[in-house]
C-alpha cells in the first residue's frame, strides 16, 4: 500500500487530511527539512500511531529513500519515546514535584547513539513526542534540534508531519 492508496481510503470527512498528507511529505510542503528528514519523521510518526495501514503505507513510501539505519532510527524513536513520553509526562503533570528530582532509572542509550545523525533522530523523537503529548519531551527535543541548526520553520514542519500522519490514522479509525 502506498500513501496515495492510504489517501484513497480516507473518507470525504477527511478531505483536509487527504490534501495535507499529499503536501507535508514533499520538500516544498515541509520547509527547512530534507527529503530523508521528512520521511524519517513520517515513519516514526506512523509507528507512533500504531495503525497498521498507516505504518504499511508509510514504510512503502519511504522505501528507497531511507537507509536501513534511518528506518531503524524511526523505530527506535517511536519505541523509546513510547516509554519516555509516558514517564516524563507523568513527572511534568503530577502535582508532587519531588518526582522531578528522582532519577528515571530507565535505559535510553539509543538517544545518545541512534545510528544516524543526532539531529535527525531528535526530529523523529520530537514528532513522536508531539503525537504522544509530552510537553517536557517536546521542549527537550526542540532545544536539541535548535542547537543543531534547525530553525522554527523546520520544527513546525516536523510537527505538521506528525499531526497529519496522526490524523490519517484517526480518520481510518472513523471509517
């Protein structure tokens, strides 16, 4: 299944999502990001939605563009952020602030050595954190990508991709 086939599955109620899905995965629709960054972000976002059709279509779309290392980084970003977003969202939202000073004691070595450019992994992690709604993690990833030279438009493009991929998954669940 391709992204076009996925778009064709979306109902008329998701016309905006169809249009956005066609746009945000193009370099001119995701300013300040390279094609491989766009596709890595899209793939990590697809994994974060947990929707099999979205994952299949996005994997097919990114095949031939993303290296095996980039594909693995997208999986790793979705996986480690699946853990971190729950933990750090809890730490951020719980009223007892003592939890902020307690060590997480969770392994997350992949963040330090993701097997791809660190900035690319951070962009993927930002997208997954946006889908999972962890403000603390989003702040941390925005800080890291900004340090690496990604501008606000690149950050916005990242979150637009995540939002659109997530909306496509939601739309399929509404069918």
